[in-house]
């Protein structure tokens, strides 16, 4: 009662039940989710966490260590209570000895009583320190677990960003495959229709063959002229190129071989990806020029156009495997220009030092690339 104005004893006791409730929540959480926090461990390893590969096991370790700390505190406090309960009796004996008035009695009996009190005080200190060390161990586990979780969150964040970029890449690939599939389906339908018409014409021609071998031969040749119609759709725009080169064998030999329809569809199906990647540069260009701070990622120490460069390289590699044609060369040129722009941006982005002439040239190249990519995509859709 005398110490009540100087200390809030209820405040000292409140954390105990709260801590127990929190440990119960940890046990509940540990039964639901589990993941590793050992993504980027300390150089010397973990000092207190026993199971860094399991977040669930680490939570249980904290819960169990907390229980042992509370249990030890309960037992030690009970021992301290028993020890301190004998101090008043020792104090009464000391007072009686002092009031005897005999120096010899005081010198003989008083030291023993004081030694008993001193022993109790030392014993209580040892019991209290053991409880403190137990709680300190629990606190160290919690602190190490927090550091490991924050560190793992950073690593998982990078992995999540990589997964997001991979999903974007797969989305582009899916778009290409879908467009190629639609074009192939339309091509097959058109070819099937033309084949049916050709077969019907062939059947009518055969039915109209008169007697006589000469007439049969003549009609057969005429019937065979229907066959090229079926392949005219496959050759596509190559017929126009052929007409331009008619009468000039030298020019025909110097030209690249005409692209077949399947290869043409594969090339044109990538126009959407090329246009989308070329459009990414516009977000880094404003009325004042190039926003270098937006391009360079200070956290990861790289440029944000790295992903676009990788996609341009992937498209370039896929196009290289297709048969040689002028259409293929045009698509490869767009990809190479995109790669060159990305490399130049990566070169100047870290230092953010680029003269005005080079900046204007880069802006002009990006706008020209976007314009050409849009023309290529429009031609593809047409």
C-alpha cells in the first residue's frame, strides 16, 4: 500500500495474459501456413532459430520457449515467496537481539541472522536472473525470426517480380499462339473451300469428256489448270512479287525466296508483341526528354528496359529459325532496333549523363521504331 503511488503494479502484470494469448494465436497460425525463411540466411547462420526451413516450426519454437519461460517464472516466483516469507521472522529476531543490551550476545547472534537474510537475498537474485535469461532467450528468438522474415520477404518479393515478368512473357506468347491459330484456322477453311471447288470442277470436267483420246488429253490438261488455284492462297502475297519479277531472271535469282503462307503467318503473328514492346519506351519519354530516374531501378541496380530487351532477343531468335524472306528481314530489323535502343538506355541510365544530341537521337529512334512497328502490325492485321 505504501508503494502503490510510486508503481502501477497492474501494468506490470497485464503483459503476462496478453503474451499467453499471443502465443496461442501463433500456435493457431502455425497450423495453417508454412514456408521457408532460409532464403538468404546470415553468414554465420542462425543463433537461436532451430528450424529456419519451416516458419511453422519456428513459431512453435517461440511458443514452447515462452511456455518454459512462464513455467520457470512461476516456479521461481513461488520459491522467492517462500524465501522472503521467512525474512520477517529473522528481522524480529534481530530486533530482539539488539534490544538485549548485551554486546557479547549481539556479536554472537546478530551475524548469523544477518547472514540468513543475506543468503535469502542472494538466492532470490539468482532465481530472478534465471527467469530473466529465459525471457531474454525468447526475445532473441523473436527478434531473429523477425529479421529472417523481413529478409525472406525481400527475396520472395524479387521472386514474385520475376514470376510477374514471366507471366507477362507467357501472355505475349499466348497472344501470338492465339493469333497464329486463328490465322491457320482461316487458312485451312479457305484452302478446304477452294479444294472442294477444284474437285467439283474436276468432276464436271471429267463428266464432260467426249470420246476420242485427243479430246481426253486436251480436257485433262485444262482440268489440271485448276490445281494451281488451290495453291494460290498458300503462296499469298508472293504472287505479287513474282509478277514484279517476271521477265527478269537475274532479278529473280537475286531476290530472297518467297515466304510460304505458314511462315508468313508465324512472322506476322509476332507483330503484336513487337508493337507492345516498342510502346514500352513511351512511358520513359516526356516533353522534357528522357526520364532517366524512371528508367533506372536503384533498388535492383538495373534498367527497367532489361525485360523488354530480353523479349526482343527472344523474338529475334524465334524469327531466325524461319525460312529466309524479305518479311522476315523486316521483322528482324525491328527487333534489332529495339535491342539497340535498350542497350543504349542501359548504358546511360546508371550515370544519367547523356548529352542533348544523343538524347534527341534516342527519342527519335524510339518514336521511329514505334511508328514502324505500328505499320508492321497494321500490315499484319490487314
